[in-house]
């Protein structure tokens, strides 16, 4: 594979601010009636981000150190996260939200937001803010939020980062493409560029890359379909136009590293309450949150996999190329990041999702002559687990926590990675 390096050019993204209406403070959880005030404006056709400051909460048992947002009605949204000004500042506290279902009017319980520190490497030139993982809440029209500081041994509350804001994301409707290829003249320059880098596998304007046909298995060769050169069969991949990426949100140039030596597996921490039909909306929400709330150049993950095993192209630049991601701080160079949509601390990842990761890694690592069952040595660019310049031996298919001190990809998914390595190795013929 030929290494390429393109300079990045910024594209400004502006978040739309909410014009909230107050909800009575005494509204009961789970049964709050609709406010009789005029409803907020309808959702924007192409999606939107409402950015609401979190201020000291009066009457909090933790005093003025607690930040939050009282119950209020907002424009419709489906995903939420908390951000702050400095990417290097850690959140020593718990960020929680409650939301009201737009259809039933029922309020959820408090949900924790996970701070798992997907981030660009220092010195990569990619802008960044601090933030939690976003959580998928479904169609919602009201919200309440709080950030509770940790307490030290002497009960003193930890200082919270500056600029805490609640980001409410409406990912917008499904793309109008309907799964069909667009004529070249119907694409913007950015859409054409994002499509052209995959022209080896799909026509310009296509929405997906078809799976490579495998040879039928037979008793004489139980590994039929595995490539003799160690490259697993190419899986089907929904590319960016298929899930509705707005190419104007990302920076216009693609950025590459020299090779792909390892795959870091994540969970998106967005929750498991989504259908496979909704997965493209979840991805559009993550994309908007990464680019407009966290200020990254593009979605951070190179690939995403839903609970049904469907694989999606993430960061633009070409599915077969060594695209620089923003997924594992200190190890974004010469690696790829794969996010399984969901939260897998206590929930078992579906077999279809594990198989999707295995198929993807068997193919992509194989393109770069990496044994999916093997070990690799990488040099840390600097993380909270390994100092800059530290040589680290890792599994070729590792979890996020192997390069960064975090719970990601959740205990259940992390404990299943041996199955992914075994399946990927078999698909590579090893």
C-alpha cells in the first residue's frame, strides 16, 4: 500500500443554539405532562446541534460545584453528550442526563455518560475539545442534566472543567439516496472525493461495497474462502454516502499514515436501545457530535459495526487505505479504530457484531500483511497509560483499554476479543 499524507484544511462547523422553554420544576419523573407553552421549533431538515451551558445548580447537595440544567423543553433530538473547553482536562465527576420521550411523554431515569477519551493524538494538528461519549436516547423533546463532582477523602469536591455544555444532537433524516448510486453530476465536489477513494471497489456515487464472493466450503478444505496470501475475503461495507454523511462537515483533505499494524476495538458507549434500521442515524449523530461538538476533522473511528454485523465506513479516505483516525490517544498512528455500536460493560455483544469485526479485521489487516491472531510492537505517541516513545507489544486486534486507561470497549466486549481474533485468523487462512 502506498503511504500518502495530505495536509488538512479546516471547514468551519457552527452549532445551532437552542431556544429552550422551561418545564415546571415539580414535574414528576416518568409522568411529566407536556408544557402548555408554545412548542420549540421543529427539527431542522438536515439535523442540528443544540449547545446549552451547564451552570451551578441551586439547592444541590454538593453546592455551587455541581453544574447542570433544569428540566426544559428543547427542539427534537436523539443523541446527547457533555463537552468542555480543554481536551487535556479530565472530568473528575459523573455526567448524567434524563430525557423525555417525544411520543409517550415519559421521562427516563438518570443515565450516566461515559468519558472514554477517544481523541486525536497530540501534535496531529487536529482541533479538539474534551467530552463524554454521546448517548443515543431516541426521539426526545425535553432534557435535564447534571455533572456531579467527585469527592476526595476529606470530602472536598473536585474542580470541574471550564466551559461545560450539554450537546443535543438531531442526526437528521435518512438520506434520500434510498440505497441507489448517484449520477456523477449529482454529487458535490466533497461527495465525489469521498467516493472516488473507494473507486477500486465501487462506482463513483455508490452507497455500498459488495462483499467479495467466497469459494464454497467442502470437506476437502474446511477453510475454503480464506485467501492463500493471508488476506481475508472483503466484507460488504456501507460507505459514507450509504449512511448519509454530510461531506461539508469534515475537513476537505484526507490524512494518511504509513501502514495499518493493529486494530483497536471500541464500543461507541451510545447505548443498546437502537434498531439496526436506526444504525445509520446513530452514526450520523456520532459524526455530527465528533465534528461540531468536539471539533474533530471527521468522525473519529475508521469503521463502525452495528449489532446485526453491518460494517460502515467511518473516517473518509478510502476503506483499503491507512487513514489516520482519532480513536485511541497515543496509538492513532499506523492503526485503525473500529467502534461496535452499543455499550458492553454488562451487556453481551451480539455474535453478528463480533463476526462483523472479525471479517473486517481479517481483510483490512491482511491487506497490510498483519496476522490477525498475532502480536505487534507499536510506539506510543503519549497517553495516560504509556508515555510518549514507549514501545508496547499488543495484540494485532486489541481493545481501546490496551492503549489507554479506560473501561472501553466494556468488559463484555473486551472479554470476547479472543473470539474475534480466532475467527479473523481462520478467515485469513492461519
